[in-house]
């Protein structure tokens, strides 16, 4: 598969606007796949990121039943589970100046504050960065 272009990222961000207001329920990580489970309209919808170095992709799935996933406990995944689960997705943006990047902003509540998940989908530069409560973690060391 070919890597996503900047224009495709912009279109994808518009399509993902339908997830705004959904609550993040579950996180699964089985390298190179990262899945976020959003609870919306009584259903659990999965948004996946294939972090393949050659052509990172975004996947939308109804369920994960057919996939054999072996959860790996990386620090960034544990941080996501601790700080993002049960938060509502406030906004999805794909800033033009950053290129192939999706930023998921999660609503704040009084105890957790503003949280942000940044997914970089550059070929050979894919990464996931999370920011919450003044802390920042990355799946791979940022270049």
C-alpha cells in the first residue's frame, strides 16, 4: 500500500469528525498495530493505526474478532490507558504545517485536564506521542 498523502490526511481528519464526542473505552497494541476503541451510539467502534515503517495507514474496523492480537505493554500504551480511557474525544485535526499528522484532542475534566494524542504517519518516521498533565511520552524516540 502507498503511504497517505497530506491531502488524504486532511480528508481523513474530516471523516474522523464523526467520532467527536465519543468516549475512549479501550486501547490495544500489538506491534505494529495500535487500536483505539471508541464507544459511540451504543457501539464500540475501532480506529486502528498500522505503524508499518514503509507505509503507515489508518484503519476503521467494526470489531477485532478476526485479528489475533498479542497485547504488548509499552510505557506509552500504559500511559494512554491511565490518562485517556473514559475521556471524550473533543476534536480531531490534521494541521497542514505538520504534514502527515493527526492530533486527537480529548476533553478535559476537573481531575485530568487537557489530553492530546498525536499520530505521525510519515514513512520511516511513524510515531505516537501522548501528552497529559504536563507529561509527554512517545512510542519511539522522536527524530
